[in-house]
């Protein structure tokens, strides 16, 4: 992407397939920026292992924690790579300690650097007791020599390596019983005699079991340490056959794949990235989409290679495929060979005793866990240069939404304007830029708005009756309900029914009741923001025979709105985790500025010569913060933001906000 080259960051994940020493590796590079957290989420969903890249001078940063938690959720085995060992301020020991302290992981030091920062020239392989030195004249890092460490030439380095190897053996023995028995029975007298292969096998077991993480180092820019990293990937991370998925036996070798990403290509149309779990994909193959319950034909099959693609005749399980010609497949869809294959798998699943989560069709059981899409926190209006261009803008937004499900587009019912909802300032800025570059549309963005929420503070009863005659039919509904705040946070309303409501009536009207409640909670009485942390109990419902479900839904919705208006109301604002890395000289002005922004400082850590300020700050106060921070620190500071939670505003801040929004006091 042009934006990636300009900014020097990853925005969209890119896939590359390559061979390394007889192994096929499918590599996906994902962004680290919190605005593009969905890209990481959907890639981790289909991977078998991950390499977490750290800046050796910074160690664990704010966004590292976010990505690490996502990998924990998907149970992904990991290797840590300490990059930029040749950068000023790089510290191997500091970075390893931050992995241990902040990520609560057990690092296994498989390598030691030879020199740091400007003096970095190679690495020591702790497992094999060898040193790898790169030729200083070689820019691409291909030329390096591997030599055994000898007491005659490197006495100090050999001593340090033997100490690190003994510590590694003891650490792995504590984590792996099989290896511990081997060490105690055969090598307890002298660890030096322990073969490297036995140690590597044990490291692989603890890595795959996610008990510990191997740590390697190097400088990717100059390709120093990249070759041993690739060796470690093939040696310690699991192959697709080793990952266990409960759904695989149901398909018995038939096709089963998960679509995890969609890209739009001007020439080829939508390109769908798929992870194949079982079976084989071929061009011109008709496939069945379980989520959409539709059958599509794939025209071509490609092997991804960043922005270049190679056409291939077939792909087997464990691979990442790029398909052309699928018009209706979206992120998170489960793909199978045919409808009959899906039904056969559903029957096998039933025999295996898999319980249905919902009372829906057999297909429910077969859906692979899709991709969790985070809620947007920023929104702004977007307008085309003229009304004639509105259809083009709608098409562009539709394509971008299919590519990026974390981007939400909605219409303002009052003004009729199109509203963009995104994960952050950078996210919306990139979308705006892409509309201009890829679709040739000069659009106008309104000021960024914060996605507030609302809740109530007390319990309220409300009754409503809807009596309408349409044609010769009378529709009569009476509803009595109670709204109250929930104890635990809940984005969707918690709905309960009193025992007095008849089961038959509830069966006929439940869907309409819940639809009415959900629609009433979309717009709160204060700002028109969604209402959360709300519990609703329906005490009585009287429905005249022949009344339509639409009328039931409308009456319930009106009754909930009436109750919300009567209750004591509270605005909730998004609170962000903030981490600012700043030099000691500029710390005071940064802290003073955060105090003015209603910031709450939790701690100030030291990171070599820098200070790291960690705290909370309301999202509304942090708009345009990057420009202010640049000015305060002469461009030397960096910051990272992540949504923490929604918190209640103080009465004073709330009344100020309401008067701004409504234009009244």
C-alpha cells in the first residue's frame, strides 16, 4: 500500500508463501498499531504459530500487550525475536526482562548477541555452542559464517555461552518431565555432553504447549539473524498436522476452509484469502458457504506473495489460498465442498455429541469460530463533492467495509448524512485517503466525534397501550415493564420475563418483544447514543387477537423509551489506556498537559534514558494529541492509545457536554 510506504508502518496484513530447507512456510505480516487490531485478530485466527517482533531498545510496548493477549486467546505458540539489535540504546537483557515482567512469559534464551547497538556484529547459538558472524560489507545479510566456539579463540564468550546453556537446560528440565528424566539419568554430571537434538526436541515440546517462549535476536533491516530465525520457526513452531481442531474428523478429508480476509482488486474483483483446514482447493470449483447458505464458483486459485500472486492448479490442507470469483463470501465465513458435505459433517458432529448452541439448523454446528469484530470508538460524517457522486461513494464504502469489518457505515436518520465509524483517528484518516486514491473521490470529512454511551441509575416502571385500527382490523397491545441498571457491564440489554406471562403468548411474541427492546436501546434519551448496562423485566403483556407482531414490537419499544426518559440518566464516555514515551527533559510539560486533559497517571517507568508515562485519559480529551505532543517535545515523544472501558462522566462534565450537543444549558 502507498500509505504504508509513506508512513513506514504496516496497515494491512500481507501474506507470503515460501520454501525454507524443505519446509513450506505461509507467513502473514500483521500491523502492530492498535487502530488495526482487527487485522491481527483475523490473522491469528488462522495461524498455527507466531513470531512476536520486539524493538530491542524498547522491549514490551503498549501494543505488544494487546497483540500478546490476542495470541493467548487463540492459543498460539510463539517465538520472540528481538529486532534492531544494532540500534542506539538496544539492550538484550532489558528486552528479555520486560518479556518476563510485563508479559508474564518464560523466555528461553536460545541466542546471545555479540555486541549491542553500533558494536552488534553477530549472535551466539546457545544450543549448539556456535557463533554466527555476518560480513560487515554485505548489506543483504546473505554472507555469514558459522564457527564453533573455542576456548583458545573466545574464552570469555564460551564461558558466557556455557553458563547460558546450563541455565537453559535447567529451565527446560523444570518445564518438561521427559527431558528432566533424561537429564537426571544420563547427563546429571556434565550438561556439556547433552546432544543439541535432545534439547531442541524438549524446547519444541514446551513451545508448542505454550509453556515457554524461545527468544532470538538480530537486525531484520540488514538480514542479520533472519536465517537462524527461519530455522527456529521450522524447528520449534507446530506444523498444521500438529494443531488439533475438533471439527476436522467431521469432514473426513472433504474441503473445509475459513475465509479470513477480503481484498478488492480493480481487475480481478474481490480476492478472498482462505485458510484450508482439510481437503483440496482447485480452480473452477463450486464451493458452499455455510454462513451465507449459498453456493459460488471460484474462477482462479492463486498463491499469495505480498502484492504479487502466482496462479496454481491446486492447494492442500494447511495452506493459505487466494481465490478469485467469490462475490458473496465475507470475513469469517466457513467454506465447504457442497451442501451435502456440510450435512454429512453435521450428522457426524451430532454423533460425536456436539451440543447445539442455538435452536437453529444443522449448519450452526459447523460454523468455524469466526472473527470477533471490535466496536468502533470514533465517528465522523463523510460527504461526496456533489450529490451526483453519492452512488460512487456508497460503492467505495461498501467495498471498503467488506475488506475491513471494523469500519462501520450508517445513515443519520435526522440529517440523512453518511457516518463513518472507526477504531481511531489514523484508521479514519487511512480510509479517507484510500477513497481518494483508489476510487478517485475527493470526499469531505466532518469533525471527529466520540462514540458515547448512556445508561440509567435507578429502577423505573412504565406502562403503555397501543390501540390502532387499520382497515377493519383492530390492533391492541398493553405492556407493563421495569427497567433497571445491571450490576455487571452489558452492551446488550438483559431481558427477563415475569412468571405471570403465559408461555403461548411469549412463544408467539418473544421475537417481536426483543426486537422492540433492542431498537429502543439504540438511541438513548440524552444524546441519542446506544444505551448499555440495562436490565428489562416484562411484567405483563396483553395482546388483542389478530394484532400483528409489528404492533407488539412498536408498543414495547415505546414503553422502554418512556421508562428511559423517566429514569435518572448517565452519559458514559470511552476511557483510553495511554502510554507516552518521553525523554526526561520533556516529562514535566507532558504531565502538565495530561492533567489539563482530565488524565489519570497510574505510573511512570524508566526505559533506559526515557520515561514511560502510563495512565488513563478520556477519548474526548485526546483528539489531535499527536500534534500537541510533537510540539511539547520537539518531536521526540511517541504515544500509544487503546480503549480501556466506558466510565461515567462527572455531573459537571456531563452538563457541559449536553449543553454543547443540544445548544442549551
